[in-house]
């Protein structure tokens, strides 16, 4: 399984999530948007159009780390990523 992770190095939760992905040997593409406006635009499009971010927006959170699976589905939960990776292994 390969997952896309949207986030930023400035976010402690993103840093921790990346460490978990590495420790578990889960393949991922990190769309780190601190220095890449294209990645930020892709993330904002997801954030603005997907109800998974409703709670984050209501609480004025960014909504990262965000994980996108190969089937296009999204999760804000690193534990779900690990579980799905283990199920596919």
C-alpha cells in the first residue's frame, strides 16, 4: 500500500505521523506544503470539498496530517493508515 500524506514540518502531529510511517515501513509520498504552493493548493481543494474536514474547519484547525489512500478516500487518523497497511500486507 502507498499513501499520500499532506502536512507540514511545522506541525508536531505531522512529524509524529511521518515517524510512524517510517517505523512501520509504510510507503508514502509526503506532500509537505510549507515550501510548495502546488501541494498546498491540492490540499486546500480536498479540505474545501470533503466533509471529513468539517470538524477541523469548525474548530479552526488545519486538518493535517491528512492521508489519501490509493482509492481516493481520506483519513485524518494515522492509526487507520497503519491498520489498513497491516490488512493489505
